[in-house]
C-alpha cells in the first residue's frame, strides 16, 4: 500500500440504504484517521458497504477503508472486540 496521509481532512458519505433506518448523514473530520475509525466502529455494516470517504479529492470505498483501518500504519487506537 502506498504512503497514506492519515492527517489530511476527510469527508464521510454514508450509503443511502433504504432498508436500514439511519440518522447517519454526511460528516467532516479533521483528519482521515478519525473518519476511518468512525466508519469502521460506528457505522452499521449495511451503511459501511456503500460508504465512501473523500480525502484530497480521492474517494475511498469500503474495501479501502477497511484496508487502511487494519493496516499496521493506522495511527489511532482501535475499539476492542467484544
């Protein structure tokens, strides 16, 4: 994986899944790491599947979001598995 800027500002666009009632809307984050953590730890799985995060005019889909979250270079502490 190429070097990724986890400190860049980011925008989260959750999917529009009509089967899942959700109040989760577009959000801005001060850094990409926080947006990735929010997507992985707070979004319900159906909303994550269609979500994208935009960083420096580049859009990341759910597979890229998951890959960055599980990367050894991800800078934030991860939520403990239940």
